[in-house]
């Protein structure tokens, strides 16, 4: 009855069988990437673009404060930016007891770029920096040493298992981490590597099994996510054009890298580089 109020083409007044919209509903419940399209085209709910991958309400519902994290096992994902934009580090803390996870997110941006990026993306980067969600670094390019310091901090506080890093421009960071005795995974940024962790993240958000503490920068990045499909049911988040669009997904990309490491951690770990 509720569907008919929003969809006048449903039978008996219209031509569309109720069984058809029921199938679409079941598909959307199984595949989070289809929820926005179902809400828009079948229920006339225009709360987000049809291509958006992460449902805003489901993400907000995961905003509970993180549980105690000290000494818990932690998988780290890093998304390195170009020289003038966001770099992000995600700390992923799975809980085997209830199949949930806690998530900490840290992002970095050159201070000299903050105003331009904030205006382009129409987000309050200065307020996020004041609240500790964004670290503004000195100079005109991303300070990778700040990233390394954050990972060192994580190792002091948590039981860090492995660090996953995209293989673009990663030589300096991976070399420094290995010197410090960490195991590093270089992650190829294709659907073969990223599809499973992307689907895991989408499913856990939909089920309310993530606690991310309401980080606003992370929430904004989630709102920017769209997916690519290779035609074989493999997906990954599509990187926005930094020159043309005011969208960024770096914190989410870092989270997917962390989940990829968690799902495929080598049975024997030693300082060095692995490739997934």
C-alpha cells in the first residue's frame, strides 16, 4: 500500500505488477549500490543521486563512538594523493565476536592548498582541521613524513598487523615503514583486488556493523562515492576527476585498502613488501 502511494503505475491502477517492484526491492536489499536507484525511480525519493554507492542514512546510522581500541588488532590502509591534495590513512579494527568493526580515519592536506580545495569542494576544511579530522601540513605538497608519524603512533597504541598502500608513488613511504619493522602490502588498484573489500564495506554499512564516530570528513567522502562495474559483478569506487569535480573519496579508498589487507593477510608476516 505504501509503494502504491509513491508509484501510481503499480497494479491495479497501473500497469506494473507488484511482483516486479518486490523483486527490485529484494535486489536493492542484497546490493547496496542499487538502493539509491530503487528509492529514486520506484519510490520517488530524490534524496541522493542515483549513482551514489553509499546510502547516506545507513552511513549516518554507523556513527556511534568507537569502542576501546588500545592493543586491539589493527589493519591500516593508506591512500596516497598527488602532490597537492588529500592523503588519507584508515585504521580498521575488526571484532570477530559480533562481525563488526571500528574505524578511525585521518587525512592530510598541504596548508597552502586548504582554501582552494575547500572552495572547490564546498566543504569547511578549516573547521574540520580545528576539530582534528584533518591535518594541515607545511609546504606546498603532501608531507608523507606526517603519514609515517601517524602510522608510528598507531603502532604504539594498537596491535598493527599490516599496512596496505596503493602502489602509486609509494616508494618513500613503503621504504620508511619497512625500516621501522612493519609489513607492507602494495595493493594494485583494480577490481580484482578491490571488489571484495568494496562489497564488504558496503554490506557492513548497510547492516550497521561499523562504528566510525561520526567523522564529518569521512562522511563527506562517503557521500562522494560512486562505483565502477567491470561487467563481471566486480566493482570498485570510482576516483573523481580532481580537476573537474568537487568530490574526493580518499578516506574511503584508504578504508578499502585496509579491509583488503584484513581479508588477505599473509599467514607468515615479516618486515617487507607483499603485493596483492
